[in-house]
C-alpha cells in the first residue's frame, strides 16, 4: 500500500533517532544511578544510598565553589541580558541599514571564535591588568562571562522581537506615549518571555563554563565546574556523580519552570 | 470654534525615499468635521500622506498645519491626531478596556475620568459586554471596533484611518461602513480615510481626493468626482467609462462641440479652468447612455457585439465606426431585453450632461 511520503518512513530513520536518544540519555541515566550507589567504586552497584550526596554537601570546597558559581552566573547573566536586549532592539526596531549584518556578526563573535582562543587572549590581557591594578577579585571572571554570554541572551530576545509587530509601538506613540513609556508599557511586557529565555540561557552557559574560567581564574577562585575538573584529574569519586546529578536536577527544574512561566504569558 | 481654519492644511509637501518621490508636491485643505477620503491605487502616496499627518514620518519639504499651526516636525505623541491602523495594532497584553484607556492614561488623565470615558467609548462602539476580554479573543469586526474606540477615546481633533476595512469580509465591511459614518456624525471629529476601494470612497465620504503617482489629481464630493472627472486617470479609476477620441470644433460657455472619430458631433461639458483646442477626449459613463433603434435620432451608431447579463443590469458592447468599443449599461426589468441580438445595428443616445471633455 502506498503511503504518503514522510521522513518517518525513511529506511533507517527510526534507528538513527534511537541512537541519538541513546547517546544523549544513557550516559546521564548511568551517572544518576551511580550517584545513588552505596559502594565507593565507580563501576559496581552495591545498593541504594544517599551517602555521596551527604559527603558532597559536607565538603566545604564544593560548597565554596558552588556559591562562587552562583555569584558569578546571575551577575554575568544580568549584564549580558541587558546588553543583549539593547543590541536586539538596535538591530530590529529600525529599518534595515547598511552594516547591520556585520554588527550582528560582531555581537555573535563568541559563538564563532573557538573558546580556547578567547581564553588565551583574555589570559594575556587580564594578567597585564592584574599587574597594573593589583585587583585579583571575581571581576575578571564576571567580565569574561558577561562578554561570551551576550550572544546566548541575544538570540532568543532577537527572535522574539522579530515576531513582534512594529506597528504596536507606532500605535502607542500615536496614543501620546513618549519613547520611554512606549518601551515600558508595550515593548518590554511583550518582550519579557524573550528576555527571560535569554537570561536563563546566559545563566546556564555561565554556570557551565570551564575553558575560559580555568584560564583566567586567580588562585583559590574555583567555580563548581573547574573544581570538578580538578578533582577528576586526581581520581574519579562517586561524589562527582552526586554533584552532577544535583546540577542536572537544578537545570531540569529551572528550564521546566521557565517553560511553564513563558507558556502562561502567551 | 475653529470653523475659519481648515482642520488640516497640507502645503506643497514632498516626501522622498532615496531617489523615489512618494509625494510630489501635495497641497490640500481638509475642513473641520469632514469625512475626507484619500483614494488611489497602492503606491500612489495616500498612506505616506497619512503617516506624515500622524507624525510617523517627516516631510522632505512643505508644511502640514493643524488648525493653522505647523505640526510637520512634531513627534506623533505631541499631535492631537489619532490613527486606526490597517492591522488594528491592538495591544495583545491588555484587555479591551485597557486598550481603549491607553491614550487617556498616557495623557495623564485622572483614573475616574478614564473609566468614565472608556465606558462611554464601549457604548459608542457597542462592545460593553466584552470590556475585560483579551484582544486575541475577539473577531475581526470586534477588533475593528476596539481600534476605533481606542483612537476616538482621547477625543482627537482629527482621526486618521488607514484602510481599516480591508481585512474584513464583504458583509462585515458593508456594516462597518455604516458604522464609521455614524461614528463620524456622532463625534463630530474630522475623519481622514485612506482606501483603494472606490465604492467605499463614494458611499462614505463628504469629499474625496483622488491620488496617483504621489500627486492629488482631483478633489471633490463623490458626485462631482464621479460625474465630472477632470483627468483620464480619475475617470478610469472610479467606475467604468467610455473614452471617445474627437476634435473640438467650437466652444460655448462651459460646453464644447466635439466632432467624434466614431462619427457624429456631441456637446460635452468642459473641465474646470481648461478650454481645450484641437484633439480632445470625451467620456461617457455606461449607464449615462441609452440604446435606440437604428432609425432614431442618436449620438453614436454601431453594431452590437456582445450582450452580458449581470443580474441587476445588462452590459451591451457596441463596436463603433472607428473600431473602438462602447459599453452601455441597461437596468434589467422583469420583461427583459430578449430582442437584443449580437450583430444588430444599433444607435446610442447620451443622457443630458453625460458627455464630458477631459483635461488632456
């Protein structure tokens, strides 16, 4: 019997799809299972236990790194989102002009330049600045995270703006709203889901960063990912499984919350 | 109170976009309390003119005065002029009542006044029961009403309407035409209405400006525009018309005697301020001509080529001596016109005043 053509009926399609799901979720499932393992070896299941979660949460170094990550990520995500919102407005709320595509490419630079290159470049500059100013605080990491988070915040905000009818803002101006009122009463409320998505994305990307942070952090400035990397270099402990599982749980909750919130908005 | 001054006066306005001239020297005076229509095909500059009056764009040169005060350089939020947009542009995150109250709120009116005015507007457009709805839950006709109420609520001096009925289906459009006319009469606000639909323009307007190529070709009341078009474009764009080539052979006051290329001579009215000599074009509307028997006194003679039945009327296509075609429209009656057969020799008589000379 002839069936209407559909990619679903392509030979091998199901197999490829299953492979993708396997590679994505099997490792994660394994990790989660081992996080609840009572034994201390990675590779042999010895019954259910919350032991590694307790150990991880009692580890001062982990808590310190986690708190540092949770300091950097919201600040960097906030500044990145503000910058991205302004950039998105500037590239959508006008008639297209010459050089606009170039501007967008400049904003998206961190997506295209290999991260390791940026990391080396920042290391070179920041080590100089450290010598000149004597400042060795978290500012460097926050500045770097802000810069590379901008395109991640920019993409959803711009996507949202492109679907928004420019005549709404014209109509508001026609109804006696000054530019700031137009922004506050029309643009911002309608753009809010995009801004929230941009912030979330920037937050997660900052929280997760290893390469740039590893290069530019000063002594004793471990974030959670760089701490984990440092630990893994010595030996793999089930403690890492527990932290990663917590990490996973938090991101699933954050993303689901955001999804529910944005659906309610529209 | 402003009766001496026009509501809107546009003087020598030019608007260029790069090399293209969207408006090429437009001047027009729109009276207080008038339903004024800008009519023309797409790209004629009617929407550009409306946007200049609203303040969404600024003229390259020229003046736009509101009750005698030049507003051409004023931002839109400073002009006592409101717009009904083609796509309505209702704020999707606000209720019907919030949409209607937005302009008053931005003007800093007290809450109680806003509430009272919103109620009044909801009653005016007959939407009282839908005040707390989101605009996305409304039908096209209802959205149209909210857009009107929102633009009327701040009591603007002038209301601009940019093809507001084009998104509605035929029946609703007819209904809204009556509604708009009623609102204009009840509120006494000057309406400037943009459309490409000649029927809409003829049925609703006090006066019409016909635009083409960034210019206003003719301004007049609907009868005037329809019966006395001055230029070929105006005659052609509004309704159907027969063009007859001819030669002016004498002038008597406001009429000219014209010898037609298709044979015969007619007396035709002259356009304002023009006394053509030599070649001229005479126009006659299809319903302003009558069919006569071949032996009767007539203005034109020819051979009937086609009879097309249209329900309310019948169109008769007649081939004239110079091979041009002349179309007549005959109102149908229950007895019908069964005796008309293609190929018959016929004569055509013009009703008094039907023939007009164009400015060429």
